[in-house]
C-alpha cells in the first residue's frame, strides 16, 4: 500500500467512521444528549487547548509567521460578511446565529488539512494548519462570543423582556480556554524551549483523539429530515463557499506569489465547506442545530462530489 492510500485511510478512520458511529448511537438510543454535550465541551475546552499549545510550540515564530496565516482571518470575514444580509432575513435569533456561524467558519483544520496532506504531503498539511490556527483564534475571540450573544437574544425574546446583553459572560467563557493554550505555545516557541522526547507521539495521539471526540457528537446530532427543511438556506451558502471566496483567494494569491503549490492549496482552503465547529457551538449555545447540520451536510456533500474532484482536475499536478 502506497503512502497516498495510507493517508486516505486516515480520512475514513478519523472523520467518516466516528461520524457514522455517532449517528448509530443516536438511532439506537445508546447515548444521551447529555453525553453528547459533555464530549463537545471536552473537545473545545481540553483537547483544543492541548492542540493549540502544541501547534504554536511546533511552529517557528519569526517575521514570516504572520504573512500566510493572516488569510485565516480573511477566510472567516469574507463569507461571514456575505452571510450577514441573508441571516438578517431569518428574523429568529437562533436561526440567524446558526446561519452566521456556518458562514464564518469553514472546515479547514480537519477536512482541508487531511485533503492537503493527501495531495501535497506534510508541506500541504503545514500550510493548512498555519491558516487554521488563525481561524481557531477567530473562533475563540469572535464566534464564541457571537454564539453567546444570540443565545441571550433568543432567551430575551422568548421571555418578552427588554434585551440587555450580559457582555461579561458573552466575551469570557470556559469555551475559550484554548486561548491560554495558544499563548503558552507561543511563549514556548519564541523562547526556544526544547520539546521533550515524548511530545511528538502524545501530540499525534491528541490529533486522532480530538478528531474522534469532535466528530462522534456531530454524527449524533445529524438529522437527515433537516436537509429538506433548510435546503433553501443551505443553497444560499453554496455560492459564498464555493464560488466567491475561492475566486477571491485565487486572484489574491496570484498577485502575492508565483508559488503554484501555495496558490493551489490556498484556493482549496477558500473552497472549504461549513465547519464542524459551527454545529458544536450551535448545540452548546442552544441555537438552530438542525440548520447548521443541514448546511454542513450539503456543503460537505457538494465539496466531495463536485468541488474537490474539479479542484483535482484543474489545479493539482
């Protein structure tokens, strides 16, 4: 078995298999929603903190560090801004918040990371993770507070009281612990603290553990009937994710560099489907999980059936 085949197996083991298992656990009623929420919190608060620390510690922090990863902010802002006028038409805080989360967040670190690894090896994976780190930072600083804001807004409307945001609980929560991991990893890297021998195998193990703990509850939350209900909202997201953003990305990086592989991998990141974390945040903050799940499933299906094969034919060499 060649190396590329081995890498493709990881996509099945770490992404598809836990997704299927989570769905089966729900259908057979072998797992409760409380366990699902516990796994989501464990992933966001503990596993993500360890991985954030390890990722920053692994990276070389120098003057070039911020050039490519800044795109991690743009890849969130552009689709998020384009999603905003569509979200406002929903007129329901839980749906509006869910739609915006799926717009802002793309499945870069998990799905595109593995796709980049399959196509370009470790260098492709490294490029993706350098961008994903800044998307994670955007999630912690912007998306989690935004989810808390829409949760409070929905609660206020249901109680017919005047909405007064509790900004302290919105801006600071236990779900942002990974920020401390990033700061610790940054400190260790810039001070050239050597990594212990046991660091690499532990870090690699946490990557797989994090994939399972992250994907299994998403499989548990999948509701196929939601696709029909929220098909229209999902279709609105397709041109944003798969036409506008990758086109802007391709044009931008053709002006910035003549590195064809870099242009190609950045364009692939620009065409990422909706993120797994958008579902996780909707569940934790009691937003419209079914809408987020429908958008995630449809954009992911379009990515695998149309976008990724098309990318392979026209970009990958």
